[in-house]
């Protein structure tokens, strides 16, 4: 009979698999052999559990992103398309009886169609970021900024620190918050300069997106696509244990600040 050694791979009292060995060099497995195999099984358990958590986080992030896109389509593009249908119908009804009114409706159709196209471009840009897992947060965010500059001729000054050690869920949240803040700035601030600053210090990661546009009063805003975006940013910040502040006033520009403490500091 060949000498046999089997050790379960566990994580938090859950058996994830087994390690089996046979044919010890000395003919018999020693207590030291068993200790080493148990240590290997413990490391394997941690690695398997970590990989599963990462896969779950990626799946959750994908589901959250699908929900965000659905909200974007409903809040922005679908409403614009409904308005387009109304304007087109009015233009058709008045084409014979009131050509001037029909022309005015068609002008509205053209303007709203241009707005819908811009919204779709923003959604496509957000849906096709460079891979966070492959390229990291800095490269992905730079790619998004380059896309905004190219598509919208936006004057964006970006200073992005490469030295991040954020977890995958934190990277995704910071990216989406930056995308939403930049989108609002490009859409509402006009041609004024926009600044993005992402820094990683020993105690926290800080993101600041600011513009010199017309600004807005957060407290008195009605529920629009912009407020939906602001709520989404707050929800994402809360989910990763970060703080988010939105500073703006009419005529005074806007500043969005995100502060994410390091996980080590948050766990103490």
C-alpha cells in the first residue's frame, strides 16, 4: 500500500477542495510533511476565496453598470426621443396650413436630435472604457479624458497620479464618479476650462473635478438628469466608504471632491 496524505482546503470552516499526496520519499509522511501541506492548503484556501470575491465584485459591478445605463437611457435619451416625436408630428400637421410654424418645429427636431446624439456618444464612451484590470485606473481615466477632448473639444486639464493601490471595486467607483463629474462639466459648463486632479497619498485617495462654468444651486434644483447623476455619485462614494462634497453656486463654477481613506486606516 502506498503512503497517502490528504488535507482539506478550507476558508472560514468551508471546505473548498482537497490536497492529496502519495508516495513519500522516505516511505512514510512525517508530522512535518503534514504541517507543510496544511500550511499550503491554508494559503490555497485564501487564494481561492479571494479569487471568488474578486469574481463576485466584477459581476456586481457589471450589474450595477447595466442599471446605470438603463437609468441614463430612460432619464436622458428616451425623453429626448419622445420630444422629437412630438415636434415631428406637429411639423407634419402644420406643413400645409402654417409653413412657418412647421419650420420652427423642424428646427426643434434638429436641435433635440443633436442633443440625443451627444447623450448617446457619452453613453458609448462610458460603456467602452479601457480595461481597469489590464490598464489600471490612471490609464483608463486618461483614455476617457482623451475621448471627451476629441468628441466635445473640451478644454480638460488632467493631473492623474499613477501610484494607486485601490481594490477593484474602489477603482470602478472612482472611475464612474470621475466620468459623471466630467460629463456634467462638459454638458453644463460650456467652453470654460475643466480640471481633474486624482492624487494618492499615504492616508487617502483624493479626486477633484472643477470647472468655471455658470454653477448651480444644489438645494433648489428640481429632479433632472443632473440631480440623478449627483445622487448616483453619492451612492457610489458611500458604497466604498468615501466622502463626497459638491460645491457650487450660480455664477461661481462647481467643485466636486471625493476623499477615499485607505483601507488599512478604515479597518483600524
